[in-house]
């Protein structure tokens, strides 16, 4: 015959092992979700960098096609930024 205390100890030990497995599985699932999220973020960053590079290439084409227009545009933007920054400093 089995001692009731031994039976209770075995039952508690079995429940603990089940809880440890459940916690371990939850941690593994969380780690996998975080890793998947990081991989997705890296992919999006690479795609954004590629698109930015494409945009810079297009801008270079426009500047080469219309250098005077782009030069005057740059001077105008510089003037406006200088004027706006000097007004905010004087206040």
C-alpha cells in the first residue's frame, strides 16, 4: 500500500513539472514572437533604405537635367530658412 503522504508528494511533483513545462512553453512562444518582430523590423528598415537610395538617385537625375532651376531653388530655400531663423532669434 502506498502512503497518503507519498501519493500527495507525487501528485504535487507532477503538477509542478506540468507548470514548469507550461511556463517554459510560454517563454519560448514569447521569444519566438519577439524574434519574428525583430526580423520584420529589419526587413522594413532594409526596404526603407533601398527606397531612400532610389529617391536620391531620382533627385540626382533631376538636378543633372535642370541644374539652374535646382540652384535657384536651393538659394530660395536657404534664404527663407535664414530669414525665418533670424526672426526667431531676434524675439
